[in-house]
C-alpha cells in the first residue's frame, strides 16, 4: 500500500485529489493520470504502470462539451481492469488548474489544453518568432489557469542583445520570473531544475519551433521527443510535436510537451487579463466612472497615464484588444446559452403535448 501511494505521489497525486477521490466514492475505482489522448483512446499512468483507457459510455454521453472529457494531465477514476492492459474511465476528478482556450475556428467552445499543471513554462525564442503581444496573451491564459507562469526565453545564442530582449519581456511580465536559456550553448539551464521536483508537473507552451521539445530532451537527459530542423529564414517551426504528452522524468517530476499552437483565443479570462495587466487595473481604480472602459471617458486615469507615457501605447492597445475579445466571446456565449434554453423549452413543451395527446386517446 505504501509503495503504491509513493508511486502515485510521483505522478502528482496529493491530498487535493485524494479527498475528492474519497468523496466520489473511491470504492472499486483506481486513480490514473492521463498521459496522452488520441481520439477516444487514452494512455494512462497508474500506480501499477501504464494502461490504455477507454471512456465509459455514460461519461461520453453525459459530456455536453469537450471540456467534460479527459484532457492530458487529468486525474481520472478507472474501473476494475477490463483485461490485459486496458481500463475504463468512469469520471474525471476536479481539476486543480486548467489551461484552456477557445477551440480554434468559429465554434464557441472551450478546449482544455492541459490540466493539473503546477508551473507553465511560456517558451519564446530569441529570434524572429519573438512577439511581446503573443507573450501577453500566453500570460493571460496562464494566470487564468491557476498554474504558476515562468517565462523561458530560449535560443539565447541566436540573439546579439539578450539583455535588451529580457528588459522588454520584464516590462510586460508583471513580476513573473524570466529565465534566459540556450540548449545549444548550455546556458541558463540549471535554473529550470527548481521547478522540476518530484510530483510536480511542468507544461511547456509556445509557438512551433521555439525549442520546447529540445528543452524536454535536455531535461530528460535523452532524446525522447522528436526535434526538427527549423527554416531559419523565417524563424518558424513545422509543428514537429503532434500530440500533447505527459512525460515522467527519471530524475523526478513530470513535463508536458505540447505542439506549437497557431491560434490562441481567450476563454473566460477576465481574471487572467486583470492579473496580466495589473498596472493598468491598479490605475483604473482612479478613473472617475466605475465602469470606465478607458476609451475616452472623462476623468480616465488610464488614458492619462498613456498620455504621460507611464503606460506604453502598445501595451494599452493590447489590453483594449484582449478586453474586446472577451466581450465578443461573452456575447457569443450568451447567444449559445439562449439557444440551449430555447431548445430545452421546445423539448419540454413537446413532451407535455405528447403526454396530453396520449391521455386523450
Ligand atoms: N540555435 C539554437 N537552436 C535551438 C535551440 N534549441 C532548439 N533549437 C532548434 O530549434 C528547432 C526547433 O526545436 P523543437 O524543439 O523541435 O521546437 P518545438 O518548440 O518543440 O516545436 P514544435 O514541436 O513544432 O511545437 C530545432 O531545429 C532545434 O535544434 C537553441 O538553444 N539554440
Ligand atoms: Mg516539439
Ligand atoms: Zn478609465
């Protein structure tokens, strides 16, 4: 029993999950952690080793949205073993943190990118890929997730003036640690170790080609993840990693490799925006109107700060842009909720009229 709980702790199991597992009945179920998801198949880590998991029919049918299905990093309750190396997933334990975005494309739906992450490395490389605006967006989602963000500036060997880049990052980082690294030049890598302790999970997020898998191979001490040559001419990667995957490090700790994301749209990130633009939020307390949108209202302390060059205009614009995106999302979510409500009434009234017709006959 002791050995078993040691193994679970290595996978990130703790009091938080244990107590919800117990209150969900524990019983015949076992805990397992989702390491990889591929369509309807899940690779699971358990105290006894690896298994392949399938969704229980009930879980699949009752999941109204994709976010109700297991995501990489989730702890799930699996049933008694269904056979050699296989198990059925019955439920998802409440998430301690979750990194979510709006699903790519036009649909208004949430996608969970990773669950139960302790620290998220926001990786950005010191070449043409570098974009402060994108970094701000990652920071918003990271703050919203409940995981601790750390900014990793990768490929420092490619940049002449790293100090200048670091300074630019610090100006938007709001106190988040900024680590300057290069795997090629063996620079700054020891600073990553602090976050990789036993039972802790670190997710690496960032555009394709910034060197996430290269960092993971370094941390693992072996080439476990595929790394591809970059087209240095435009600094873009080629989406070499195709799946999100949780990897156990021999030295202790878990890392989650992710494919570079082309689109990173917000999902319910009010708190994240407030936290990522804290200096603006603090100033906003001094606006004359409580519901000031800082778009030219009289007595606006934010506009005043922009005029006095206390806040960079780009930073102000990016704040406005994210706020606008959130409002737009809210409108779409409201519409969907209204449609769902309408459908529910339609269904209920249809059922009622069916019933009265049956009575008449
Ligand atoms: N110069 C330099 N190149 C690096 C460094 N780290 C990684 N690279 C190169 O950058 C390219 C992309 O690295 P990957 O690790 O595949 O990038 P990734 O972020 O995993 O990309 P995706 O899986 O597509 O999301 C490879 O050719 C690496 O060799 C570094 O520190 N310096
Ligand atoms: Mg990769
Ligand atoms: Zn204002």
